[in-house]
C-alpha cells in the first residue's frame, strides 16, 4: 500500500475502532502527521487519562503505553511495535527499589515516568521531566530516592537544595551521548544561538547550556524566543514540530547522535496492522495497576 492509501485506511480504522492516536514528539514525521495528539510524556499521559475514545494507539515506547493502560484501564491500549522499549526504564527493577527503601526508610521514592509498571507500583510518586522540580519541591518529604535517571535527578537536586536527593545510576543512552565538547564546538560555530538541552543530558552539559527543559518546555522557549538560530539538545524528532511552529527560525542539532532508535521503530504500517487486528494490546496485572496508579495520579496534579 502506498503512503496516502495507508493514511486513508488508518483514518477509516481509527473511526471504526473509535480509537485515538497519541504520538510522542520523538516519533518519525509520518507518525506525528497521523496522530490526533503529539506531545511530551506528561501531555500524552493527560490525554490518555482524559480521552473518551475506546482504544488508544500509543506511538512511543513501552512505558508510555503501559502508563496509558494504568490511567485508563477500561480502554484497549495498543503499542504498534512491541519491542519499542526504553533502555533507561530497564536500568532499575522493583527489587532494587525495595532494597533502597530498606536502606533509607524515611525517604519517599519518586520515579521518573520512564520506568516499568512494577517500579511504579513500589514508588510513592511518579514524575516526568516537565514536573519533576515542581513535584519534589512541593511534596512534604525531605529525603527523596530519585530513580532511575541520575541526570534528571542531579538537575532537580540543584533546583531543590533544601531536599536530600538519593540517586540511582540510570541514564538515557541517547541524551547521555552529548558531551561538553559538543557544547564548546557549537558555541564556536553559532556564538549567538541559545543552546537548549533536555534534563536527561549529563550535568556538565546542562551546566553549559542556556536553557534546560522537557520537550514541551523547549517548544515553548523556541516559540517565545527572538533568536533566529537555536541549538537543540534533545532527540531530533522534535525538529519536525519546531519547524512547523517557527518556520522562520533555524534549528541546529547539538549532536548528530541525538537519535533514540526505539522511538524511530514505529511506522504507518505498524499503526495500520495493530488497528486492523487489534493486536499488541497492553496488559497490566490488576494488583500491580492498583498500586502504580497512586503514584501516577499524584504526578498528574503537578504541571
Ligand atoms: P519528555 O517527553 O518528558 O520530554 O521526556 C523525554 C523522553 O526521553 C521520553 O522518553
Ligand atoms: Fe528512553 Fe532516552 Fe529513548 Fe526517551 S529518548 S525512550 S529516555 S532511551
């Protein structure tokens, strides 16, 4: 099937199945084009929790589809490519969290949304990169075990010095590739251009950037900025939306290595196939779901 026929068929099936298609901003262009909503992890979680559709096709990675299923347990949630995972989410298991809690019994566990259902089930709060600072600043606990992203955790710790943050050695393999040298090189090449990075980058990269924020925060910054040239330090899928929103600005990648292979796995054929057969349904154990939803509900209260 050619692309326009595939798009037409997906639209027909979406209507027939009463489905909504959600896509993360790191997805390939054809997927962002077919989606009903594109956004960052927090925005997509909100959409998944609020939608009245009967089915959710989640174009992203596994933890995102699982989060949608936890927040909307009565809906059918489809993940177009089952092995689209997040290596960072696999860097910690529920047993590791239980051990950390025993070692630090007074601390609350805040897990980044990039984590498994089992990890969320043993955590007190969940957060995304959009609301991590706000959530940690406002919860009553003074000691926090932050898992699994040590880079986002260190970024939060700098902004909330009044809290003790215990870190885990996890990281995003994609954002971790950016180095201080990348910043130095790009500064020389484009001295006037602000450098915007995601908090999943290393602390030394964050320290040299002009702005640090989640994908939606980076979008907002570029919309409001007067700069004509901007340097982007997050996964390159975001360039598509940036260019659509600000056609007169020029965007340059901080590093050519900012590509998440898992986010790039989903294609129109995969969306078509899951909608045709209603396969790749996400299942979450009811007992685990019950525990995990508490941490996620708290996350949705913070912007
Ligand atoms: P945000 O969507 O919160 O910016 O997170 C980026 C990310 O790495 C998603 O996997
Ligand atoms: Fe995971 Fe990083 Fe890919 Fe996001 S960009 S899915 S954190 S590996």
